[in-house]
């Protein structure tokens, strides 16, 4: 079942936009599979590793995630290695999690399902 988050578009986020509260994060985490919330250098991020059989497939996935990022105007940290891509979504302007991060994580999951 596809997440309803995939149907949404990222919203413009400003430096005074509110970070998601615990209840909101818990609600949207239910729509994601395999993602975790971690605090890196004091900033909460959504993180997930995607496995591939070789570097070329990992690189193609990275490029397709980059296309999503450009379309949404919301950009992750992407670490591409042999057989693995680690994706970090967070909102730079608010130094934390926003609805946009959950939307992009859901779209990343959809992309991964399409490339299987």
C-alpha cells in the first residue's frame, strides 16, 4: 500500500516554520518503512539505507533521488557507496524535521519499489 504522503508536494518552508512535534512524527513514521529518526550534530533527520547489487545501480538510484529533490525543491544528503545509498532528509532552514521530509522519504521509498 502506497503512502498518502507520496501524493503531497513540498511546501515552502521558512526559518520560522515549526518543527514537527512528537505526535506528528509518530503519525507520519507509520507511513514510512525502514526509516529511522536520528539526531546528528543536534539536528533530527530521517535516515534510511538502500541496498543494491553493485555501484552502478546505487549511483542510478542516487541520481533519481536527486531528480525528486529538484522537483520538490528540497534536498537531502546522499551517501553513495558500492551497493548502498544512505539518504538523509531534514529541513535545513529549521534544523529539524518538517512535513516536507516525510513527503520526500515516502517518494524515495516509492522510487526504491519501482527500481526493484
